[in-house]
């Protein structure tokens, strides 16, 4: 059914942050296949994506500031064989059509470069660069992933040192997820993914998903060619039942689209004040999606990593201008300049999956993280993915206000 397909699309987005499978099988070990590495190797992807190390991990300019580079500079800074060009032109108007906001018409004030596409909120940007960069090399956020109140596994989201991808300086984001040892006897999961995002334009170059589970071995690759606006997708899977399966296709993508794995990171670059619009494009498996977010409320959240002032976001998606139901997904982000994701809840048919932060390493050049809330004799910290809302800053604390998004 169509609805199930769209639930899978947003499920991929959730997997980018949860990176876990629901525990539903009865196998005790990882699937093994002779020569699996060779069978799953993707030569086409390796030819399209060239990654090399950056000598320094420091951004090319003051932290959080837009690096102004003239067209003449690019000829010297970047080789001619780039797979991606600097996109400065106005985004094409395609369905769904969103008129520019009043702020976007004024976002060149104060010496800032205009932000494109013009339907994205420009408040926190100078051109395509965030005014305050929320990412630090060495950042690592660890979560307990729970199902039915039981810790089923662990998720880690990281910011690795900068790299050059096809000659362009890029962020290197990684997420990994493993089942807890008690669940390995039922269904073992050891998955990890990585995505590279262009430093200047904040658009993804590629992603790679590596799946090692009880019932499958899988390698998925996706590359966005920004010269031709074509997305290329490869998927190779090995299962006991069906052996080796391969899937490959291309589709036209829209300018400034995120992939499903860069999308959670890109969310952190926006101003998430109540009343703001969270809107950006997402391209995934032949679909061009508009992801919007409702800023539901502000909330003080007590976690194993400390107590945080947070903003709660509820994502929605539109495809071809049509709203698609995706179920109840809520994301808690810290209400500061880093906007760490500290909690995710995703309701499913039976129960819900929760990723609750347990530790934050803030990365290079960061202030120390807050001390965990001390335990009291009559009160224990939340465990197994649960959380305690110390104070809901929004007065409408028991209910979700109507959407703040308006498509003018």
C-alpha cells in the first residue's frame, strides 16, 4: 500500500538516527556468507566518490562564520574534475510550491549573503553556511535504544574529522547501532552508516550504509551529482532465503536536497524558536520529499547525561504537494547553539521505540558538558529510554498545539 511505502520513507529517516531494527526474529548469530565482502563491493560508487584526508581538522575560517569565496578563488582552490559545483542560482519552482517568506526577501541585510532555497528559514544562515556551526570534530552522542521499556541496544552519532570528497572539503558524519547482548540471542544488529556533507553548501555528497544482522548482510550506497542533479542508488543484499539481491537506479533530484542520513544533522543548523518554520528538501529512493517540522513546545528534560532545556519537534512529510501520514515521531533537541538530539520517540503498531541520550562528548574546543543530575534517595534517574519532563515551558503542556507551519 502507498501509506506503508511512505511510512518506510520516514522510517529510513528514523533509522538514520536510531540505526536499529525492531527485534522480531529468532536467529542467534550474524548471517555469514563466504566472500561476502567481495560480493557486496561497489566499484561504481568507488569511482564516483573520491575521499581523501584533510591535513587539519579546523574549519577554514573563524568557527561559525561564513567563508566568503569569490568565483575566481574556486579555480585555484578546487580541481577541475569536481563532481559538484557551487550552487548559487535560484532554486527551481517545482511542486510543492512554497512562496518565499518575508524574511527571505530581507536576508541579505547586515552584510549576510542570501540563503537558498528561499522557502527555508534564513535566520541562522549566512548564505548556505550556518552563522553558528553546531558541529565539532570529535563530537559523539550516545543513546540507549529501548523497546517496551527494555534497553535493546545502543546508538552512537559522531562527527569525524573533515575530509575532501571529490576535491571539496566536507563534514564526515557517522552513526552506528548495536543490539544489547541480551537481545543478540534473538536478533543481532551491528549496523553503521556514514554521510559526507559539503562544508560550504551544506548539501550531501553521498552516504554508505553497512548492515550486519542475523538475517541479512547489506551494503547500500547513494551519490548525489550536483552538476546533473541526478541521484544514483545502489543496494546489495544477502539473505538466507533469497541469496544475493541487487538493486540500482537513478532519479532526478532537486537542488539543496538532503539525504535521509544527513537530514537529522541539517535540522540542527536551523533556528528552532517557537513560531519559526522548519522546512527543507529530502531526496530518497526515487522520491523528492518536503520535510517540515512543527515546533511543538519547549521542555526541560532530565536525562542520564544531565538536565537540558530542549525544543520538541514533530516532523511531517509531503510528496508531490500531498501530505503523507508517518505516525507519531518526536525529536528533542537542546535549546542552545549546538542543538544536540537528546531524545527520539517513534510510535509503532505495538509500543514505541525510544532513543534516550546517556552521554555527550562535545568535541574539540567545546565547553564541558553539564554534570549528570545527582540521584536522590527517593528519586532515581530515568532508565530504559524513559525520560522525566521537569518542567514544560509551554503552558499548553498536556497537548500538542496546532501546526505553526503555513504554506502561503
